[in-house]
C-alpha cells in the first residue's frame, strides 16, 4: 500500500496534465483522460495518512482534499459546459493544491 499511493498519484498527475493539455485540441477522449487522472489523484490524497496530530495539519489536509475534489469537478465542467469554465475551477484547485503542499511540509517539519 505504501508504494501504491505514490504510484497512483504519479500516474494520475500525468493523466491530468495530458488531459488538460490535449483538451485544447478538442480531442474527444481528453475529458475522460483528465477525469480518470483526477480521480486517481483524489484517491491518492484521500488515502495518504496524516503524519501529525495538530489542528493546523488537519485543517490543511481538509483543504488538500477539497483541492482534489475540485480537480474532479473540473472534469465534470469539461464534459458538461464545453466552454472555458473548467479553467477557472482548475485554477482554484491548483492554488489549493500548491498552498497545501508547501504548508503541510512546513508544519510537519515544525513538529519534529
């Protein structure tokens, strides 16, 4: 299980990147690739254990999970809106993911 979660995250992140980049070309399978990849990323982040017990770490993990769910919501926007609305949702998800990635690492270092 310890090796499965990072592998799932890596494969999912690559699929998200490819799906978002290829969507611009109007390839019909791009939303499927993106959404499956976003699901992999969300599963990996939900199943990653919390290494600390502080309230700040728990809050950051909740924000990280919201970011992962926003990635999945972006896939729904790709399927149903067919406009550029998905870009706004992807931007929000990326900001949440980026913020929590740095802050979780910082808080875990403080606890040591």
